[in-house]
C-alpha cells in the first residue's frame, strides 16, 4: 500500500519534495485525472466529497459571505500559497478583495475552515501548517461529532489556544466579529 510505505523512515528520507513553483508547473490534475494539493512538499490527492460535506461547505460559504464586511474575501476551495505547501481549504477568509488575487494566491488568512465527516487526522496535522503561515484562526468542523475544533493565536509555528465548540454553542472569531455562527445553522 502506497501510504504505508511513507511510514518507513528509510523511505520517507528518500521522498523528493516539490517546491510550490514546481507544483504550479504540474497542472491542476495528476496523471490519473484527480485533483491534488501540495502539503509539506508532498503532492496529495484530494478525496472525493460526499453530498453532506458539499452541503455543509455550501451553507457555511453562504452564511459567511453574507456576514463578512468589505475588505475581506470569502474563498471556497481555493488555494493558499505557503512556503512549502498549497492547501485548498474548504473555506478561507482573507484580507482584500477577489481582484487582489489575480496574479498570486493569498499567503495567509484571517480564518480557515475545514469540514470533515470521516477522519480529521490530516486536518489536525495541518494546524501547524496554518499556524506557520500566520493564519489567525483555524476551525475544523467535525460533522459526525457535531462539534468544531477551534485553533487560535499562532505563535512560532503553533497555535497557542485550542478549544471545542459543541452543537448548542456559538462559533465566534475574534478577528472577524461578524463571522459569528450558531452551530445549529451549520449542522442540521
């Protein structure tokens, strides 16, 4: 199995990481016609999205788009370009307008949100990636558990605060006061 081979230290040390610039030359799809993203110099195939995942992301996008003030752009499944990675989070709120990113993708965000209905391991691992890029706040919406892991205050490549928001709570983002959401609005 391909994934398990990466668990071997002698193989991991021989993996050829790609730079963001090299990744841009690959094109949008891999050799199998599947979409990818670059995480820590490794090209990873994006997993397919269930109808529930797509619906939750669409609801979240519409809710945030209606609440976020001018001077910020709400991006859905669009790249953020970091030092060694180019993730495509489900939602990212960035400073600026859509037109500000005609030539380059944003290199940080005020808020990044990932929705997961299965295994949150990669999203949890990516918390350090977002902290290193000075993303102010990172949410992992855990659909099956009906809760959200909230990561705040990036410092030295790590978030200094982590809290759990339950199904009857309100999600608040101190950086974007208008991004206040009732969990019941997100998880029917």
